[in-house]
């Protein structure tokens, strides 16, 4: 396995962990004021209004993380490396584009967008380099 694959895999795995943590915040821990305040909400009423959307969004984050996990498992399996690369890249680039949507729709959320988008971007670049330089 090339250094590009290893570095890319580490970064996309980190992205998956971040997205699992976001899932827990949005879908499991949302009812805690410390959680919904972290998302910029000020009242319980606002949190209750946003709760169904946050719950759903949390699962999107979880499914993208699972996609990366499946991709990385296949990437390490003989005979399934191309499929693993494709799945891991699809999930990671979905995270990157979601971060771009977040920051363009609300520039004040640039820090949140960076948190969810930088690791998968770096990982994707290295995985693409690995694919491009594979002999």
C-alpha cells in the first residue's frame, strides 16, 4: 500500500470519526441545552423546532461515516481496492461538498464547515494522488 493511500486513509478515517461525533450531537444528545447551544440556538423552543431536522441530519453524517468505513475495509482487501477507493472517495467528497454548502449558505459557520470539511478534503487529495500515481 502506497504512502498516499495510508495518509489519505488516516485523514478520511478522522473525517468519519468527526462525523460520528456530529451524529451523536445531532441525533442522540440534542435534548441537552449544552448541545443545541453549540449549534447557535438560544431557547428550548428553537431547539424543539429544529430537533427533527437535526435528528435527520445526524443520520446523514452517520451514513457518510459508515461509507468511509466500508470503503476503507474494501481498500485494504485484495481484489476490492478500486471499489473501496470509489466508496471512500464518494463519502469523503460528499462531506467536503456539504461543508462548502454550509459555508456558502452561512459564512458565519466557517469554523463548523472547516471542522467537517478539512479532514475529508486532505484525505481525498491523497487518495486521488494514490489513484493517479498507481502503476
